[in-house]
């Protein structure tokens, strides 16, 4: 007796690329002697990677949804 529609429920995943970007940025900032700039650059890189992979995953899901219609026609 779950009132939520199955199609509307989407799985949330943690922002793993933000953490990876932050780690790289802090390391780069420590090596260059300016940790604040490294943090800012790392967060920007992590956010860009997160956005890229999120969009890529949505495009793959949309392509899977289009391919699941079995109407007898072959799509090329």
C-alpha cells in the first residue's frame, strides 16, 4: 500500500565528485601554498564533474526509456 507512484520515485545518490574535487583542490592548494584558492578550485571542478555525470546518467535513462517501447519497429 505505497501511495507513491513508481515512476516518480527517483534514487538519490551522494555527491561523490564534490568530495573528490575538494580533496584534489586542497592537495593542490597545499602544494602551491594557497589552500583557500585550492578549495575554491576543487569545489568548482567537483561541481562540474557532478553536473556532467548527472546529465549523462539522465540521458542514458531517457535512452533506456525510449528503447523499452516494444511496438514491433526497429530503431536505428
